[in-house]
């Protein structure tokens, strides 16, 4: 699948996909909808930075012919002198469940480890978002535990699950770029307990 999928910077025509996935409750889905954004938020940021900065960025997930969604990362401080990357993903409803999200997150981790010096990439998802937990496990992330009352959505606080991958988790070499091996945990899918 990786030969069919790639990540690239956001072009102006891609903003419609991002705006759909962040501004349409149906497209965002149950776990991705967090309320309305100010109009043109992404467009303004794209005009200023191209949605790429030293503190994070957004890349499009592109299939053979068209954009399928986007991945994002932002700097998460771990102490006074270090940080890791926290990643997230938004895929169009019509391509969810086909493995593209797993591959996109794997490609993003490869990109971040190849082009930055961080040692850790993490992702947090709601405990009820079993599809994303499965995708993260298949992408090589390790489940670390439950974060109680972590995120506010749809009128209430929800527990979340933390996943991570560190450089030592990298598997075999592919050219100059390290590739993630499947996670040693979660082979039978995500656990709901913690």
C-alpha cells in the first residue's frame, strides 16, 4: 500500500478537504468533531506558513489520484530541554477502514524521525475509538495507558489512550529511512481496559 500512498505539503486546492474534515460534523465523525472553527482558520494559517512550522505541521495523505485526508503533528514539551511530537489524523469517511490511516501514520513517523531529532512520537485517542487504536497498533505504536477525563467532546469529558513509538522501536532499514516494525503489543487489537 505504501507505493500507493504518500504525504505531501498542503496545496491551496487541498484546503477544501481539510475544511470538510474539521468543519462538517458528518465528515469529521463521532471522535473527530470538536465544534465549529472560525471561518478560514486553516486558509489563514496556510497563507502565512503553508501549514508547516518548526513547532508542527500538516501534510496531505494522497492516494493514487486524490487527497484522502491529512496528518498533523505538534511539539509536545517533555521537560525544559526536550520535546516529542504529538500526531493526529483526519481521513475522509469514504476511505476509513481501508488501511490508509495506518499507513499514513507510519509514513508520518518515518518522516518525523528522518527529518527531526526527536526520540518519541505519540498519539492520543479516545478510549472508545477502537478503530484508531487498532490503526496505531498496526502502525507500530505501543499502548501506554489510559488518561482519565482527558478530552472534552460532545458535552462531556472522555477517557483517552496514549500510544507512542520511540526510535529504538524502529525495525529494518529501507534505504536511508528507518521503517517501523509492527507493534509487539496489541496483536489482537486494542484493549479497552488500560
